[in-house]
C-alpha cells in the first residue's frame, strides 16, 4: 500500500467511526459582502503600469495555489481612483463570476481585481477567510448550479443568496482551516521550489550557452559571435526523433478514460509534466496512430494561443495534434534541448503564421540554428542540471498526492462527517515515485 492509499484509508476509517452530525448552514449572503471588481479605462495610459497589483479573471482561473500573488498587470493610484476599484486585504476570497465561473483564490497580498470577479468580504464575527475559501471549494458544484445567465453562466449578487455553506463556530472553523491549509502550504512550497530550481537551470544555461560567460576566444558566424569551439547546428541535429501528435475521436468512448497519459497544449507551461488531465486507452492510441513518447521528451505547441510553449515529460505519454515531440540525442541531453527550445520560444512565436490561428510547422522548429557546445561542456551541463529535474518530478508527485488526500478530507470535514479530533495525519509521507 502506498503512503497515499494509507492516508486515505485512515480517513475512511475515521469517517466510519465518527458520529455524522452536520453543521448548521447559512445563506452565503448572510455572512459576506460581495464586492465587484473594477477595470480602469484601457485607453488612458496613466491608469496602467503602476504598483497596485490587479487580478484578472484569467489570473484567478490559472492560479494553481490557494493564494494568488502574481498578476499579469498592475494599475496606478490614478487608475484605482478613477475606476473606484477597491483594494482588498490579504486573505480575501476572490471568485470568478463569468467565464471560468466559480474559480477562486485567496489574495496573497492586498490587491484590486477586475469587474468579472467578486471579492467576498467576510463578517469576521461569524466567518474567517480561510474557512470561507474551503467552504467555497466544498460548494463548488452547487455554485455552478445556481449561476444565472443564458449565453454565459454568470454569478450575480442574487447567486450569493442561493448558496448555502456550513457554519461551525469560529474555533472549529480555525481547526478545520488549519488542517486543510497545511496541505495547501506544502503544495505551494513545492511549486515555489520547482520555480526556483527551474530558474537555477535557466540561469546556468543562459550564462554558459547564451552569454558565453566561461569562454574567452570567439569566432563570427551566421548567427553572431560564438565561442571558437562551438559549432552551428540545426535543432534537428540535436534530436533522435521528432514526431507529430494525434487526438482520438471524442465521439468514441472506447478511446477515452484509459491509462495512457495524453498531453494537451494548455498543459505546456515550461515545466515538467508528471500527470495529465485526460488519459486515453490502448485502442485509442492504436486506432488513431498516436505516438507515445518516453520520459524526458520535449513537447512543443504548434498552433493556437499556446504556440511555441513547451513542456518536458517525466512520464510516458502521448499528445494531441497541436504538439510535436522532440527526443534529445543521448550526448546532447534533454536539459540542453529543453532549455534551447525555451530560449527559442520568442522567435518561434514571431515566426508563427495564420490570420485566424497562429501556427508554426515542425519544419520551422527543425531548421532553427543554434550554437552547440563541445561534448565536454554538454556533459558538465547534464551532470549539473539533470538532478534538478528529478527533484522537480518528486515535488510534483508529492503535490499530486497531497492534493488527492486534501480532496478526500475536505468534504468530510466540511459536512461534519469527521471532526478534526478524529484524524491524526502527522507528517504526510509521499513515495517519490507515486
């Protein structure tokens, strides 16, 4: 039995022994004040580029941790005042009202947000912010059911009158939140660690192979000035195989829900890939001529909004038709190929074509010229950075297990099916290969 299975088994046992006593419920509108976000006028440059973080619905929906700390844009004090935007304090729950309806995050620091989001100001005498966040997750299905609108599902002020949340006393809210926050804090720490590891790898790559800091003697060539022991090659020269992806027919249920990981372009975010949202069957793989690739294969998005985006598989996987895979030669190493493609991303985006949908061909990727270092330097790079990618894999696997345990625990604690005193998780141990 894995650590994950053992922890979930313990939760099930605690649940069976506990007396099932549900908490009192209240309409959400009784314990929160919804604050609709605001957007300064786009045409006024004085309103944008300031110091006030401004979260969009996209920022919220794409945030993968409990708290949001990064925003794509910032506004100025003048923009805040002109739009009457309110800066909400750290810990405030912000929910998306249109588009990715119901997606949510807590503010990791004070910030404003746009008009497609609500900030939920809690009545601190009855409700704490952390508990509100988990209550919202618990009621997510109900939230979707009561959204208003015809063309687009929308959360309105009236929606908060229809949504009920459990409301134990403040002390019990704190206890429940503390348990669940422990999981989310560990997940967030793993994400932070992976970002730092990737930053280290990228810094080393750029220092050695872009800025050429360790080198003294240079030569001129058709891609500029490079160290004299380097040679100019094409991306195709770095690879054993470059393959196209494929998508099984959605209408055939025999093709979906299997055990073969299937990567979409939206999952290519410059990170290692240890799991996928969807899986296909062996029949789906074979009938649709999908290519399956092994660990440490680089995937590149060929078209759509994600064009030029990349990912690195740490599991065997197949991938959709909007991607191609690149398998590095052994003497090159996946780390060098991955960082090379990451460095080429702006150029690939620039070379993309198409009016309705931007796209690049596999041929464009293959023919890109790069400076290839000597074998000895490639070996040093592999030895230095490849262990970092293994650490990233371990962190991602741990986060997945922590998330699954939390999702098992959340409804049981929120419903009163089990109480905090009924469980004793201690330090969650996670198998590195889970």
